[in-house]
C-alpha cells in the first residue's frame, strides 16, 4: 500500500530553492503531501494543479486577529477560496505548539471556530479539516501509554478543542519527536527504542507490547484523547524528525535509521490502533540555516538547500 507520508516545507532559511523549484522537487521525489506554516502566496501559486495534499498553517502571531469573524472570513477567502479549485487543501493547522500558559492559547479555539465557519460558508467545510498542532509537552503523563493524560494544567485549554474536533470529525495534529524524548532522558530511554531498532518488546503495557517510542507517544495521546472525551478523534502526526548533527545522538546514521524505519512502520499502526495507517509528516524537506537556538534545529532537513539528499535510499512512497 502507498505509505501516508508527507514532508514539512519549513522555510526559515536564506538559501532555499524558489517555491516553484521546491514544488517540482516534491513531485519528482514522489512526495504527495506537504505541510507549510503560513499561507505563502508563492507556494500556493506553485501548488496549483499538482494535487499535492496540503496542510496549511496559521502562524501563532495571527491567531488573535482571527478571533474576529470577518477577519477569519477574509483569511479564508484570500488564502483558500482563491486557490481551492486548483490546490488540494486537506488540513488547516490553526497555531503550532501553542502552550496552555501562552497568552495566545485563549485565541486558538475561537480562531478554529471562525475558520471552520468561513470554510462552511464557502461550501468547503466537508473536505478541509480545521485543527491545531500540539507537542508532547501537552501531556501531563505519557508513561505507560494507557495512562496518557493532559492533566489539570492542559485540560482547560485542550478539552474544548478536543470537543470541537470530535464534533467536526477533524483529527488532532501532533508533533511527535522520539529524538527530543531520548536526549531529555537518555538514562531511562534506550536509543534503539527511539530508532525503531529494538529487538522484541521493550515494555509491556497491559495487553499491549511496545517496541518503539513513536508508538508509545502516539498511544499516550490516544489515551489522553479518550480521557478528554475524544475517543473518536484520530491523530495525524504533523511533524516528526531526527537531526543529523548538533548533539550526541544527532548523527547522519541515526537520522537515516529513524526515517527509513519510520516510513516502513507507518502502515502498521500502533499497539492501540493496529493496522491503522498513521498519516505522518516528516520534518523537514531542507536544512534551515536561520533556525535555533540549538544547533540541531538547523539540521533536520532530508535534503541540503542545494537539493542533495542527506540520506541514501529513502523512498517516500
């Protein structure tokens, strides 16, 4: 079966190919899904007629303005309706990794609701799902996965969002990084568990056996969703990746191993959702030289900015 793999098109760099070249490069590499982080007009123009499925981001700095319905309507008209006949929009990610403590958190759900309503008014509500992208820091408990929960601090923020997703049939977008979990706790998390190379079960959670950290993180989110009233809410992995340099575990070998094994694994599902293919967006297409502060942030690309592959024999389909 075709693997449900996309690639994030981050552009925090000053040495990247043109938007048109990037889209052509996606097509030539057989990549059928893309995530972008803002409605970059040149990218949207270049996507016309390609049928690449698009996850379009709303930058965190724009959330407050979109709590005004007329502004959200204009945003949808200018960035979606204007392109909708020729661009295959799939998801709108309203905010990226907004923390409950962030002042912007109060704007996420109203912005989601207004964009959803504007899409419905334009007769695009059924085909384009409105969600937000969250990180694992939202989980108060993630181990074992069956005990996954958002906790008191996160619940007031995320529970109404989960209710919205359950009502509208949209997935929760989750950024899943075994790399960060591993470097944050190398005493207790094995590298082979993070890289999908562990032989056999690493830990047993009731009836469910876990052999890799990616599945454990995703299933912890599924448990948290169930506890928050979102048992029917799916998960789309909106980012996952492994850097090639900058820290002890950030090597070309480890990154190559992670990407290859992940791509081979996504159709298998997780222990909680066996056989259910996991739509997953790799981060990112190119190294981004203006990211930071950590050196690793500049080395998540699958390709260098001059379009040379960093890893051999990675097939996206």
